[in-house]
């Protein structure tokens, strides 16, 4: 089967040896994604805004692969603060309320930088 790597141009893609997403056949795996914290719209203490930012950006990645959020079958949500659950859940539901992918919500000690509260991985399956 053909493998399609989706690159974003991030310097970390070469440093770490990864890409934003990989598609093989009708299966798409999206790497763990954190928000773009700008200090205005997306703040380091706003789990809701960070989650929305992640979901909006991944929606675009999936569109570039000719699939959509409706094709997401699983999300894995990592947070450095489990008390953000309500805020993260509200943002997740804004995209997935009717789709309802399988998901997990995990508290971890740290993400790659202290301003990140949330990181999400996605699995999607394109309709055949």
C-alpha cells in the first residue's frame, strides 16, 4: 500500500524524525498535536482555547487528506492537569458531539513545554 506522509515544515519534523500525519490506504494516524500558544487568543492557562486550536488545525490536516472530522474514530487526549477535564471536554464536544469517536483522557506529568496543557492524537478511517 502507498504511504503518504503529511509534513508541516516544522523544524522538529527532521530533528525528531516524524510527520504531522501518515496515511496508508484508508487509515490516517495524526501525531500528538499541541496548540499554538500566542498569549492572546490561545493562552498558556486556557485548556479550552488550546483544545479548540488543536482541533481546528487537525481539521485542516484531515481536509488536506480528503477526509474530515467525521472520519475520526479515536482521539487520545493528554493533559498536565486533570482538572481541565470540563474545559477540554467542552471543546472536544464542539467538534465531536455527534460523531463520538472512542477517546481516552490521560493526565501526564509534562508535555514538551510548560505552556502546553493539552496534546491530542487522532486516528481516522476514510470511507472506502
